[in-house]
C-alpha cells in the first residue's frame, strides 16, 4: 500500500457491513483502497489469506494489522491509534 492509501478494504456491495464500513471511512475522510470482491473474485483468496476467515469486510491498516467485520467503534479506535484521524 502507498502512503496515499493507508487503508485497504476488501468488500462487496451486497454486504451490509461492508457498506457501513465504507460509509464510515468516507465520512471520516480516510483515503483507502477498496477491493470489490464481486469485480475481482480472486481477491477473496487474498482477503482470506490475510484474515484466515471468509467474512468481510476485511480492513487492512498501514501497520499490517487488520479487522474482520469490524464495528464502527473498532475502526475509529484503530484509526485514532494510528493517528489517521
């Protein structure tokens, strides 16, 4: 990931949690790379390798940590910890 996109999110439009997390990142003004698993099904394997699970969204942070199906509070706390907000 580049410094221009400090966060990477794997998700799909049909996923309610994905839409919620995407909306949160947009509202917080966080630059992120969105990987649409419907448009790029092979990326699901990458998300599974990162998380060890099949649930989405998978949100990967600049420190290489990640969340799977995070709550808004989880995402906000991590972004604050990394001084991104």
